[in-house]
C-alpha cells in the first residue's frame, strides 16, 4: 500500500509541478494504469520497503522550481528507461510511457542541465590544459557566484523590510 501511495505521489508531484494535470480524471486514469503496472512488477513484495524510497527522499532537498526541473527530468528518464524494458503491448504501460514522454519533453531544459553536470564530472582536473582554462575562467565564475548571492541577499532584505515580523 505504501508503494502505491509513493508512486502516485511521485507522478503527482511531477505532473502538478509542471501544470500537466488538466483534470483529476487524467490522474485517476494514471493511477489505474500504475496499479496495473504494480501488479506486473509484484510491487507488494516485502522487499519494496527495504532501504526506504528511491526518488521522493531526493525530491525534498530540491526546493526551487528550476532545481526541481533538473531532478524531475532525471527521475522521468529513469522511469522511461525502466518502461523500455517492460512489455509495451500492454495498454497501461503505453499510457504511462506516453505521459512520461510528454513530461520529459516539457523538461528538456532540465535534461540539458543534467548533461552539463555529467560533463563537469568528466573533466580531467589533473590535465594542465584544463587547469589553465579553469584558472582563466576563475574570476568570471566568482563574479557569477557573487551576482547570484547578492540577488538572494537583496530579495531577503526586501522581504525583511516588507515583513512586519
């Protein structure tokens, strides 16, 4: 039962965050399809609860809308990868995959950001040429960081002036 609630929660967060819930009927249809998928995967098996949730726990630390787009695009990709290895002749599998594909397309900027992050982890920081380039860009990077933090400080101070706390 907890897994059913968990799956609906993840899908609901994804859809609601990006305005893809036109009406409750669509979500209810997806819930029925997800219930069938759960039966396919025997998700009521006792090992499902082992180790806690795999996606929802990660969502809680991504608070800003643009941040959520990044993590949700990756989560959707993981679901699509899983469904690609599932029997696509079943209508409920196709319906879920189609909805997820639509959501993924609306999150294409999040997917690009994920690729940027992956590319960063591949940089060979021990390579002298990479080090030289990095040093040349250091001041610009710090400026951008300063711009970002100063805009947050401005927003915070504006809020404090407006707030009668």
